[in-house]
C-alpha cells in the first residue's frame, strides 16, 4: 500500500462520545534502525522481536465538540499525572495524522497512558506508547467506518504509529516484524511494519528476553536527537549498507535456526548501534560501566557452558539477554547468581516474544 491508500475517501458515521482502550508491547530490534529521512522514513530496514510483558496501556475518552474547529483538542495524563513535557510530541503526532483521520477534529480527546516498565530509559517506551495510541485511534476509525478490514486496520495502525515514533510501527504485529523496504522481503515497506513473511525455525517462536535494568533513569539524549546525528555521520553510508546485508543474512538464520550465526549477528548489530553514537558529532555514550561488565560476563558464561545466550542493546544502558526457551532455567539462574549485582536495585524484567497489540 502507498500513503494515499490511508486517506479516507468516504464520509464517517458521526458519534457523540465513546471510549477505546489498547495495550501494545515494546519491541527489541535485532537489526537496528538508526537514522531517518523526513516523514519518519528509515534510512535502513530493521527487524525486531515483539515483546509480551513490557507494555503500554492507553485509553481515549472522546466527546463531540460543541464547535468544530481545525486541529485536534486533547488532554493527556501519564500514570495519572499531567505531563506537559509530553504534549509537544503528541501535538506533532496529531498534526501528522490528521489527514488520515479527519474525524478527530470533531472530538475532544482525554488520553490516559501507563507503562508496565520504566519510560525513557532505553526499552522503547515510545514504541509501545505510540503503538497503543495508534491502535486506539484505529478502533475509533473502525467504529466510524465498520466496513474496513482487519488487514487494513493492522497496516494503517502501523503506518500511524510510525508517524509518532518510528520503531512503534514494529509493535502492532506479533513475533518477528520487518520495517523498511528490502528487496529480499516480500511486502516490506518504509511506511509500516509487516510480520516477517518467510520461514522461521521453531526455536525463535518462543525466544526469551530478560531485560537487565542497569539504569532506570532518563537517557542523556533522546532517540530523536540521536537519529538526527546520523545526518552527515562519517560512517553512515557504510552502516546503512551493513544493515541491508544483515537483513539478507538473517533470513537464512531464521529459517535454519543457526544460533551461532544469530548470536554473532545480533551482538554485532548492538555494538554497531552504540559505535555510531560514540562516533557522531557531537558524540555520546549511553552504555554504563555495568553494561560492559554484563556483556563480558555473558561472553565468559557462553564460552564456559556453550549455552546459546546473547545480548542486545537498545538506545540505552539496559541489556537485553536473548536465549531459547529450552535454556530458560539455566539462564535465569546465571542471571540471579552473577548479573543481578550489576542491575540498579537488582531489578530485571522477564519477557519473551509476544503477539502484538490488543484492543479491549
């Protein structure tokens, strides 16, 4: 589908008021998206695991305006508290999507959101939050136009979520999700994420992700600013080429279940992401000393035991430990015995591959 396919062409059935609620998960990229073009278009394709337990829940109560005016009227609460600092990003999001959901100008929106995990700390809280928001808005569209198909709802939800936070488009569907046009992935698009369409070995169906909370506080630099620093980055072209090669390579890995190659590729992607941060201008570093200590312990444990676990990182200090479900007991014991000491207040989150957004 192309952009114009998401612009409504029929009038909506007006409603006086209503409530919608959606819960969307975070996701963890295996091949990283870092750098973008205008319109929230990725500079390279990416692929991620949709998670299950790290979620954002969003509800929207909508009431008909007494007087129709241009723009969207809204108020926003995060975990029951007013958060004025979030409003500019939301307003930008609504300005981007109004032509795709023009009926929103008829309503005042009361938006409430909450997370099951720390926000702004590098666990893709903006991805889950904007995916949940997009899912709510598409449920509103479905109520205004009941004839739209589930397939259209899924694609447009991802399309809208991308306009709020790029990686949010990977949090609508479950399992493995690809975002970004790549000739080797049928149906892939820069405009939305799609479920990975090719063969996936059963070992990846219930992969585990234990997230070690090295630093729960807010990152020193936002992902939005980090992406902008790829403009003119001396290694940007090589990085984008590498990501395209890696997406081609991971197709075979996912099909045959080659865990050694999976581990090597995923860890290289994580370290390359942070290398881009450390070599941009201005440069910055989101890893903490305990991040590096955890990585070194994972490497040592893997050498000593041959257990196929690996790490990946998002744009933050926290470490995602990825491993097959069959090794869950062993890996969790290793985490409790050796890695918890590096976590802030000993905290970690047990997660796994999930099924995507849910409407309630």
